[in-house]
């Protein structure tokens, strides 16, 4: 019989959850990775100056700033976890009654191609 560790089992079942205020630092970390990583041009940040400016803007955001992104009436964040590690982030903003728009999203590179982005959007 093949035995697997708890961590191996966790890797098999990623979970998607709405972020809570306890998650604000993980949300911030993933957002900074999103805009500073190799895919930053997908989000409209092309020059190193634009990227640096946006990263500094995100770094300066406080817990209170993230509270609005995470749990307000017109905006929310969802996290994808593999085991205990947050590996993906999505943010949606309310456009009008019953209509939401995906504002931004990110999956760490090593966890891409596992349809985590589709699961975040489904939340």
C-alpha cells in the first residue's frame, strides 16, 4: 500500500473561499505578486516605472484599505488555497444590481493549468 503524507493529500484538493479579514496580508502578497511578476503587462503595467509605481501603491495599502476590498457591499476577494498556502486571488466589483465584474485575478505560476482561475470566478 502506498502511503501519502497529509501535505500530499492536501495538494490534490485545492479549495476556494471568500477571503476574510484574517486573510488581508495574503491578499496583499498575492496582489503584489500579480502586478510585479512576469505577467504584469496583462494588467496594463508595461514599463518598469509603471510596475514600480503600482507596487509601491499596493504596498502602502493598510489593513483598513484591504477591508474595503475584502468585505464591502460592492467588492469582494476570493482566495484559492492548496493545503494551508494561499496560491490564487480574485477580486470582483459590483457594477449594478445583480451584475459583478472580475476586476483582477492571479494564480501563482506553479499552480496554473489546474483550472483554479475558473473556480475562483465561479465563487
